[in-house]
């Protein structure tokens, strides 16, 4: 499953079910990018994500580039 950051930033929180487990994906502001600026602190706030299970425990996840999702997980469910 892949969730577009733009969708997550707009919603704030998205609940998804993966392999029968309910997960909560939250947008976390305050993570900047160096794209478009000369330094990360001056960059645009792109945010990040936090994923927790029903018990509130953190769940490991990754943030691949879209082309990698398309190439290696063409059957992935994408939330936009």
C-alpha cells in the first residue's frame, strides 16, 4: 500500500487495513527538504509520516520514490 503525502497532509490521519491489521497513518509536519533551496533548514516543510497499530505501537515503513513503487510493486494499492 502506498499513500501520497499530499493526501496524508490534507487528511492528517488515514486509517488502513493491511493483512487484517488496522493501522493509523499520521502526517507529521516539521521535516524540511533541500529541494528548491540551498539548505535543508530553509527548505519547504514536506513533513513525514508515523504509522501505529491498534495498540499505538510504532510500525516500520519506508518512503520509496513513486517510480520504485510502480516498478517493483505495480499491484500496490495507492491512496491519493
